């Protein structure tokens, strides 16, 4: 049942907007841009987070240097990972 819930997760409008801002910002890190791209790709689709992006998201959440925006994108990406 947990797998079914993960498959139905969609990116919220607020997170999509944040992801778009990150992609347009020249100063955003490559990790933030990668997570933003993944999150936007899953907006309004049934796509799931890949294992590579999930690993990157988990590392971002674990790193104390990661900013709040990147952690938000990482959390969204992991929520959409098929477990």
C-alpha cells in the first residue's frame, strides 16, 4: 500500500514554482538544479524519482550546509520515489 501512495504523489504548485525559480537562478547549485529538474518533470505526470536523484536528495537532506530551498526540493523528490 505504501508503494501505491508514492505513485500518486504529485508536485504541488508551490514546489513547482520554487523549482522553476531555482532553475532560472544562475547562483543555484548543481544539486539544487538537478533536484528542481526532477521535481518539475514529475509535475502533472506519473513519473517517479530515479534512484540517482533519490540518492542525491538523501545526501542533500543529510548535509547541514544544504539550504532550506534545496532541502524542500529534496523532500519533494523523495516523496515521489517508488520505494
